[in-house]
């Protein structure tokens, strides 16, 4: 794991059925990366949309924002209950 992972802050913003996930580098006061989570009614969860970068996945796992849903390639990630509670 990257030893400087604690320099990143994760900001979540819900817009209807989409959650905007912004990763901010606190040292540079700038956006490091972003991705989206879309609501999937069949599984009743928000899943990461697109292909997030390896750094984004590492940061989101470290902050308990996402969890891996399967072991297939490409892996699927969903938002944790902890992340959803923070949006209330």
C-alpha cells in the first residue's frame, strides 16, 4: 500500500441516482482523481462506473468507501454501507 495514502481526502456527493466521488490531494490542494457510482436496482447497491485508476481503488478501499463485489476480471466494486451513511 502506498505509504502516502493518508494525504488524500474523499468527497462524496449524491445527485439523484449517481454518487460523484472526488479524491483530493491535501498536499497540493487539488483534485487527484474522480469517479462515479451508479445505483443498480437489481442488487440494490451503488457500483463504481467505468474503470477507476489503481490509485483511486487503493484510496477508496483504505477509507472504507468501497468493497470488492467479485473476484472476476475486471473486478466490480460497490459502495459500503459506511459510505452511504455518510451521505445522509
